[in-house]
C-alpha cells in the first residue's frame, strides 16, 4: 500500500518537470536532432533559415535563445560546424548587412554566442534538416547601442574537377558560409546620426514626365535606424503644393550602424506649367531624434515639347505668310494703289468740307 503513493508522487514530479518551459527549452538546446525533410523535388543545395531575426531590445545580463534550421537537399552527406561572425550595415543599399565590424566591439561579440549540445562539427545526411540551438549571453556591463551578429554554419566541399583520390596532396576545398543576422539593442546613451549623400533632383520637368528625387542615407551613429524620407514641393501657387513620399515599406527601411539606404521619391503628376521650391526631409524612425532637411534647387515645370512646338508653328506660319505677301510685287502695287486711293479720298473729303464752309460764310 505504501508503494502506490510513492509511485504516484514520482509520476507527478516527472510530469511537472516535463511540462516546465525552462526544462523543455534546456532539453531542446542540448539535443539537436536531424530529421528527414518532408516532400520531394527540392532544389539541391544547403540552406539556412531564417535569414534574419527580429531586432530584440535586451538588457545587460539577459540570456537570449534562437534556433537555426539547416537543410541539406544535396545528394551527399556534408559535415557542418557552427560559427559566429561580426556583422555591420552594408554600404550597398540593396543589402541589409555584411560581414565585418567598424570597431573592436564586433570581435567582442563572438564571446557572447554558444551552440549548446553542438560539437565542433557534425554530419548532416542528404535529404535531412538539423535544428541548431543558439544561446547569446549578454554581458552585465556592455556599452549601449545596437549589436549585430552573424549566426553562421559552414561546411566543406571539394572543388569541381579535382581528383582527390589520385592527388590528395593537391586537394582543393571550399568552405561556404551561411549566416542569419541577429540584432540586439542595449539601452543607454547612444548617438543616432545619419548623413546625406548623392542627392539627385531634377531642375527642368517637361509635362508628361515622371521625374524622380533620390538620395543615399548613411547610418553613421551607434544604433539602428528606420530610414524614411519625403520631398515637400512648395509651389508659387499655393494650391499646387504637394508632398512626395519615399518608395518602399510604409514604416521605412531598416539600417544597421554603417549601413546605407537609397530613398527614392517619384513625382507622378506634375502640372502643365509652374515652378516649385523642393525640400528633402529624412527621418530615422520613431524615437530616434534623427531628422535631416535640405532645400533643393528650384524645379521648373514646362508644357510638353510638342505643345510648345504647335504654339510656335501656329504663330510662325501666319507671320511667314504675311511677310511673303508683303514682298510680292503685285501685292506691293496693290498696297500703293490702296494708299493713293486713301489719300485721294481724304483730299476729296477735305475739299468738300472747305466748300461747305465757304458757302455758309456767303450766306
């Protein structure tokens, strides 16, 4: 009878431990298990997901946990190993991040990352995927700002065309690397700052065109920004003023420290004629305090060239025809005859008035 309560107590304790989130998380972090990829027809390649994690607002001393998924759809087994790389914003506007670091802080980040339950390397069979746990331990006194890490996986492949059996001494191998970007924000006194480069704006706009304003925005501060921009067109006639918003996401384009974004504003409905005083305004996102304004050169809007040509032709043709008529000898004789007739008519009228006046005097 005493064994039954003991057995029930053991089962209850086991159930509580299994249901505990921390215990489940720890179990998942310490036992990465490869599973078969469901479905067929996948492109033969090695992939890593997700490509980017959402930025996380952490505090000093926090422990953050992520999970990477490595998929091997090649026909061969590969040997993979985890790696961590410092990441910074890319100067290419089409890229979010690149491997590198503007300061020594980038190298310090490497000590923050561990891969629990993962040895130096591991085989991943063809047609399987592996969930790799990642733990980031934030130090207790890190400098404030935005930190970005490349949670990476590398593997080794032989170069195509190399016979590694007959000539092992001349073996050529490649070590591709795939990275997922993790961004961590730490509170404190940071210096958000942005700089404008290569501002492009039209000076003359012909009717029917859709001109574009553009500028490169560099994040030269210590924290990430969400770059957005607009152009305010202040018209000579107030009712024609308008605002051009930047293309892209409604919330703006995220930019890591050191990164560059290209903002473009398209003017799709210019009027037939007018002139405008444009002002470029760039902001760095809600709460960043970054706002840059720049007055651009006056933009003149002219009618379409074909309309101007039609007006010129409509004025020039009658003038040319009149000039040709004035040079015609017959037209000149006719003008002289009309002039003589007008002179004679005025003389007759004057003589008639003179005679009428003399007749009145004789009476």
